């Protein structure tokens, strides 16, 4: 090689995370990222590689975006490239925040075409949902323009590391060129191993995302020269997380024990976890303890009462499972009381294969097909209500399975025909609008303690008071297109 290449490998910065609802902690996350960039400038590295989850949310605030731009501009001024991929936390359906930074010439998005720097080729794969990993297509990678040294940046849980979902060996064997290192993000702890002759390493997160992340925060320095490829770890100075254990024995002097224990620690400016164990018969006021720690200027206080498992769940090690968020959203939407038309529109809007400019055209087309299957001569009676005990004109209201879209192969109109008689208009006309059971009537009384009595009274009034057919208020129910969709 003509010269030694040094690459700073970082990731999981989670900018914008207001941990413990603290604005100070939000600032800590951007400060940690900024300190890593300052190190990159001081060390005069050749390039900074970010392995995903730059932001904690796919919808960061304007303040988070501006803070990030200020940090990236420091690199640009020193002519140090910032290369990145998209992580699962920040991933959007189409255009990414990383694309915005690329258009501003302060970042480059890695992909199947390599970023080249003196014989080193750096590729990237954005986060892939777990369900789509077996379907991943490597065909866009080619051996053209590959380097003497080839690196791949990914944001995944990889085997043989903990919680591995994608096997490093599969990736290495599927690429059409020799791969010398996989630079990983998503797992927040520093790890390094060799898979065959290929290095695989996690850089770790730049700030603690939970109390369980007790190790120092880190990033990697990748050094490539004629002697080979070397990976070293650097620690990041971050806010202290302080753990104070207290074991209660007798009922007497419990507060004195807690207070004296706390006074033995310097809690100022720290995230403090008070872990209480021991005698479960001793009652404790958490408010008084939090007040004491606040007076001693603790930044954040978390009391974890191990005796009753209170507060423990926040940071306990739990079994983790990962699923495709798009599939999860679809399941939740199907559980909502949406009509067939509503579900159809939602599917079109979220279909990534439909360009945004054609969403309205596609929606109009599919709604048109749906409307063509509906017989508008058949009235639909209060489909939105689901209480089969409600009746109008002596007929039970139809309970339609709108959630399953087709009602077991039938259209809504076909299903309604089973419940709505031919002379429904005559039946409805016998009921005054003021006494008629409607969605609005039910909503007005549903939250009242006497709602059941009110419904009964309405039914009784309907039965007891025949309506003069000449009454100007007596009229047939109006049917809207929305009743069918």
C-alpha cells in the first residue's frame, strides 16, 4: 500500500433519545457523538464510518437534525468523509435522513457500489428486517471496482455474536469478492472475532441506552497497512451511571440506613439507581428518597425495589424477539374497526411499490373496483354498531364482519340482505329521529353510569309511543356512501 489507512468505526449514536424523559440526557447523546468526531479530527483519520442508528427515531426533531448537521460540518471542514448506512431505528419507507445529509455534501450513503480510498473499498447494507433476511439479493454486488482490502458495513444482529439472526458466513460466501472485515452496528457492546479469515466487529454504542449497558462506551479504529488489518478499541467518556445497593433487615432505622448509605456516594450529576433488597415487611416512601437524592443534585433517580420487583423491569435482561415492523402494523390495523374501504386505502398508502405520485390514482382505481361490487339499492343499517340487542322496528341489526373485508366471500350488501327486510323503509319511517337508535345516541350515553337504563328507556319509548305518519319529523333513514365503505 502507498500509505497507512485509518478508519474510525462508530455507530448506534441514537441522537435525540430523551432517556428517562430528561432533556440533559438527550444532550448527552449528541455530546457523545460530537466527542467521537472530535477524536476523529484530532487523530486525523482518513474516514469515519457509521454503522447505523445515527438517530434514535425515524422522525427526529428539528433540533436533533440541526445539532447533527453542526457536528458533521466539523468533519467536512477537515475534509474527512462521513460514510454511513441506515439502521432500524431511523429507517423510513423511502427517502432517508442520510439522503438529506448526502445532498448537503456532509455525508455519503454506503451501498453496493464501493466508496474507494487508496485501495480500500467500503460497501454497505442498510438494516434488513428479520423476516426478509433469507430473501436478501446479493446480485447488485459485483467484483468491479473492488479493492485490495474490502470492508462491509452492516446494522444487524449477526451470528456468531449474541442474538444472531444473520450468519456472517452466509454473507461472506455470497459476495463476489474477498471480504476482509464486517463493521457492525445494532449490538451496543464492543465485540470482535474472526469468521474464517474475515474480521467481524461491533463498535458498541456511544452512550448508555439502558442501565444494563454497564461497560464503558466505545468505538473502533481500523488500521490497514502492508502488515495487514488491525482493529483497536477506544473508550468514550460519558455520564456516570451509579448503582447504590441497600439491604434492609429489621423494621427499625430503615430510613437511617438508606440515608447513610446514600451519603456515602457522590451522586451529583449522575444517573443514580438505588437497588433495595432484604426485608419485604419494611414500608418505604419512594418520594422521600427521591427528594433526598434531588437535594444532592442527582441528575436522574431510579429506585429499583427488588423486594417487590418494582422498577426492576425497566432494565432487566429479557428475552428479545425481532419482527418485521410492517407486518406488525398490518396485524394491528386488521384488529381495528376499519371498513373494507378503509383497509384498502391503508394498504395502498403503505405499499412501498406504489410511487407517492401514483397513490391517489391507485386508490381511486381500487375503490372503483370495490364500489362496482356493491348493490346500492340495498340499505345498510347502522353497520358501525355491534350490540345485537339493539333493534329498530322489531328487526335485529346486522352484525357484519367488516374486519375480515369480505364477510366470508360475501359483499357487505349481500350480507345485509340476510338481515334487512324488503319493507325496511316502512319500518324505519315509523320511528322518530329523536327516538331512533343511532351511533350518536349510543356515544352520548356510553360513558354514563346509567347508560343501560337510558338505552332501555329509549327502547320502551319507541315501543309505547306510535308515531303519527303525518308528523313532519318522521322520515326514512338516509343512507350514505360511507355506510358501504
